[in-house]
C-alpha cells in the first residue's frame, strides 16, 4: 500500500510540475508575428497614456489606472538608448519608410514619433534584448493597435521600469524574431508590404 501511495504521489508531483512548466507566468515564447495582444476599447482618448519600460522591454497603454494593452517590445542599446523622460506623440504616419541610410526605404509601419522626428514607435522585428538605434520596435499587431488607440499629443513616458513590469508585464511571452529569415528587399520596398501589414501578416510569416 505504501508503494502505491508513493507512486501516486510521484505521479501527482510530476503532473503538477508539468503544469507549472507549461503555464508559468511569462514562460511562453515565439515570434512577434504569432503575438496578438488583447486590447480594451478606449473610452476617453484624452486619458490615454503610453508607458515604455526599457529594462523589461515592455509597453503599456493605459487609460487612467487601467491597462488597456501590454506587449513585449524592442528598445535601444546602451550605445543608442531610447530617450528616457516624458514625451508626447508628435506625429503619426500609418505607412512610413526609413528616410536615411543605412536602410533607406525600409518599412516602419504604424510610425508614431516622440521626443523628436528621429525617435518613434513602429513595427519592427522584436528581440528579447536591447537591439535598436533608439526607436521602439513593436510586434505587428501591437503596433497597429497602439497606433489606433493613440493620437497626436498622447503622453509617452520612457523609464527603466514601469509599475506593471512585475504584474501584467510578467505574464507576457518572450518574443524573438532573431531566427526569422530576412524578407527579400524587393518585397520590403514594394507596396505589398503595407497591404500585408494591414492584414496582420508579412511575407511568408503567419
């Protein structure tokens, strides 16, 4: 009987451990194209704010004290950091391309500039570590939703941490687009890339 009890206990513990490994907060991983963050409807656009955590690599859109959307993002490296402080969205361009070199013509869909014309939030390949030249890269579905939830003048706070990093942010998946192949330049320079982005996809991803 003791052997049976021990066996049952072992099975139960193993099952519980498996449950924890599968369902533990923040344990999921994937690419940004498989991520579609839930978003609550904005009721008062004037109360919407964007909060960026450079330490956690997360973005939070809030209305008052309520988080409407949360998502992993890519931020600037120590050599070219995302500028900290309180800013505002000063321009929005749904279909924008990089103007200067290197990479002139590269799509920066759902562009929302803040701090200056040189820094903005936009769609881009996301990695789980600082990897940009200062801009905030967002998963495609995140970028589209943030673009539609904000307006010119929406406050943007950039800090090393945000109050939700240990709660809402901790449940977000780990996204890494590093293993994805580079889409052909002919595709990136074409109008089809923007048409695909509006459908929530790109090239042969998703």
